[in-house]
C-alpha cells in the first residue's frame, strides 16, 4: 500500500528596504517605510508518495500563485497526481528506518527550490 505525506510552505512576504551606503559598504541612510517594496511569495505543496513494494519515493509539487487564494485541498490533489504521474523527483533504494527523514528532507529541498525561484525583485 502506497503512503502519501504532504508538506506545505508557510505564507511568506519579502520586504526590500532601500538603503544608501558609503564607499566602504557601510549603511549610511535607510529610506522610510513608504519606499519599501513588499513581495508575497507563492505557497508550495509537496506530496511524497512512498511505495514499500518497490522501495521508491516520488515527489510531486503544486505551486499556488500569490495572487490566488491558497487551498490545501487543491494543492494536495495536484501535488499527489503529479507525484504519481510525472514526479519532480524519484528516490530509489531507501535505507530501512530512513523513510521519514528522506521524505522530509526532499520535500524541504523542493519547497526551498520553488520559493527561491521567486525571490527576486525587478527594480
């Protein structure tokens, strides 16, 4: 029987605060809060599907746009379908007793990868 575990990113907002520096790179002046740029990052859902018969684990990822409302149910469905049909990552030959840690580690890496793709500011 295949086991499915879900992981989620937390809602994150990144704030870019413009500053002026001197020639040595020391902060000289911090602009007011009106000039700050705030960016909402997407929410990520990762599904980890473990198949004990083949000793494999497949991961699927669903990314919710920051403009959309995050719905756990929709993210779960998309991520699980992707893990089963076209996985983002497939791990084979998992050592006994390491299933939970492998699942958690790969899920956290995938979440970080998708979040980091979106952490950039176009000025």
